[in-house]
């Protein structure tokens, strides 16, 4: 296995782990009765959006890198 393939595989694994972590850190959507009560509180007191927006943006970036690197690995490993 060449050094390029090993380097791409390591980067790919790091992106996969990062993507899993960022998805798991994001809060779930409130649903049901608890969502109704919590939604009312957010209306009056506001919602912390700073970290959630950053996590969402970082997840989008990691997902794009995951897709691109998957295609690159397919091309590299099939030759």
C-alpha cells in the first residue's frame, strides 16, 4: 500500500470520527408534550444559538469532505 493511500485512509478515518461526534453533539428536535413546554420557554427566554449554529456548519463541512474523500478513495483504490 502506498504512502498516499495510507495518508488518505487516516484522514478519512479522522473525518468519519469527527462527523460522528458533531452529529451526536447536536441537540435533538423537541417533539411531543415536552417540546410544547420547552418551546414556550424558548419563546420568552430565547435560545442559545451560537454553539448549535457552529456545530451545524462544522457538520456540513465534514459531510462535504466525507463525500469528496469517498470519491477520491474510490478512484485511488480501484486502480
